[in-house]
């Protein structure tokens, strides 16, 4: 994450911080992945429907993730400008666990969840975000 994006994300998180809470990691992630077969099928379908005039490829919305020593903040990233657009959720870190890291050619991911909950949140990291992914993974214990 470049300096301008990081400064804007930190400015958005700052008013939400509790006394003594510090931001440990900031990065750009996706919260859902679009699979290659689904992308190819969608592009082929739009090309057929438009008579070959165009092909549309779905792209997940990038999100900003900021992790403090107590919580994880998720913001929708403005696709045109470098600023966080909307605060989507705040997740307390206490009790969170993660799955094994799944490595792919262009990205990697893991699922964070709470032992009390049936649902998890899949976080997809771009290839350039491996350092931040490793910092977040190191901070969250592996699920049994």
C-alpha cells in the first residue's frame, strides 16, 4: 500500500480508535474472490449476447483492511481515488482464528472466523500484499 493510501486509511480509522489502541497493519484486500472459470464463463456469455461487440469481466471491489492490536476495520476503497469510501465493518480480534493460507498464482487467502460462529470471512490478498498477509496471519491463531 502506497503512502498516500495508507495516510488516508489511517485518517479514517483514527477517530474510531480507543485510547491506547494502535494500528499494526494496513493493506488492500478483497473479501470475495471471483474464480477463473466463472470469470471466463461470464465473459463468454456477455460476448455471445452482444454479438461479439464486447466482453464484460466481473472484478471484486477492493477493500482497505486496517488491523489494530484489538480490532480489524474494513472500508470500501474508492476505485478511482485513493481514499476509503465507506466503513463496512469492525471485527474484534479477541477469539478470532484463521484457516491455513491458500496460495494461488495471483493471490492468496485465508478465512477468519470466531469459534462461536458458523460463518467466516474470506480475505483475499493480492500478490503484492504477501508481507501484510503474513503479519495478519501471524497475529491470528490457526483454527483447530
